[in-house]
C-alpha cells in the first residue's frame, strides 16, 4: 500500500512578488508635485504664449494621469495579492499599469507633435522672461520627482540583492554564470514607467528652456516649436521601449530569457537521462519565473528528482515537472 503524502507538502503561496512600498509612496508624492507644476505650466504657457511651455504643461497633465495609474497599480496588486482568482499572483497588474502608461506617452508625443507643427506654421509672439522662469521651475520639480522615484528603484534592487545573497550563503551554484544572471537587470517596470514619464517631462523642460533662451537672445523664435518636435520624437522612443518590455511580460514572451537556457542545462547535465518533450517558462514576479517541463525518460525517477536539481536556480519559484514513458509518474 502506498503511503499517503500530506497535502500540506504540495501547498504553497502564489504571492511571488513582495511589492515595492517605498516606490509606491514616492510615486504618490511625485503625483502631487507634478499636478501642482502642471497647472502652473499650462497657465503660464497660455498667458505668455509659449508653445514649448504649453506643450510641457499638457505633457505634465498626462504624467499626472500616468503616475496616478502607477500608484493605483501598486495598490491593486497589494490589495488582491491573496485573491485566489489570480492563478499566479497579482504582479502583472503593475505591468499592465506600466503598459497603459506607455500608451499615454504615445498620446503625449502625438499631441506635442501636432501643436508644435501648428505653431511652426503660424508663429505668435512669446513673453520669454516669464516663460523661462516657469520652465526652470518645472525642471526643478521634475528633478525632485526623478530623485524620489530613483530612491524606490535603488531600495528595490538593494532588497533583492541582499535577499538572494542570503539564500546563497553556504551554497555554491553548479553553474558558474548563475549568480551573474540572477543578480542582473530585473527592473520594476511599473516604477520604470513612472520614472520615464518624469524623465520625459524633465527633457521637455530642458528643451523648452533652450528654445526660449534662443528666442530671447538670438531672435530664433522657430526654436520653440522645433524643440517641441524634438521632444515628441524623444518621448516616442521611450514609449516604444516601455511598450516592448511590458508587452513581452504581458504576452509571456519569455522563452528567450537566460533562465530557459539554464533549465535546459540542468536537464542535460542530470545524472538521470531525460529528454525535454515540452517546456514553458514565464515571469510571475520581478525576476521570478514559473516553469512547466515535460520530460521523457526510461529510467526509474520521480518529478522531485528533477525539482531538486532545478532548485539551484531560485528565480524558478513555481516548478511543475511531468515525466512520461518509463517512469509512469506525473506531478
């Protein structure tokens, strides 16, 4: 008679990402600062007739929405973290927030381009001194917000590095490059989306200051709308990068991730001869992956044999192994 295995052995949490509380709090402060500056820049651009300043203000308005969305994504991921409806946790709510923010960036770039071309065709007088002052103040606010958000990112990376360092104490990985990969570039994409919005705002503030200064001292009024077009191009490039990275996660396009190669290397080096019949790897947290692997083997073995071998890669937080053919056992 087979012994009964306690069901508790197979039960585990599906909360694969601990969140980023500092980033959530700092992003909330960034929303407040950006909203105040948005009102000042839109009003200043309208009153002083600066296209670059007005574009920067409208640009900021989209950032207020996008940064607010990032805060809501953090809150929703935390609130529903233990909701059993989410099969692999709620981390992708944050990624969805980042993806939506990237779409906002695309809209901002389009608005900036339209308004800048319109002003280039039909130029109007600009009150340079007042516009430069407001643009400079906007840049200071952007830099303050960028600093707040960078603190959240630095804390997040420091926490992950320390956590995984502790896990490695007394344990030497079998694959020499594992540590280099594991401590690699796992960014908080929701925070990155917020940071890009602030960075885009800072860039357009700089461009506005350059354009207004050129117009004031050299009479190059055409610089104002031209810098708006340059800003639109820059924002478009950043938006594309964020859409690409968040879209890959949302669509589970992770089969070219380094961890997939590492899984194949573990199976190839296993003392138990087995062939990979099917393999699925996707991200369920920041630098954390789930894996389903189907193996064909004629030797007497169990799924646990391979799970133990794969456990050297602790970024694999949810592993399901199926064994076909000679073993006749599945997990």
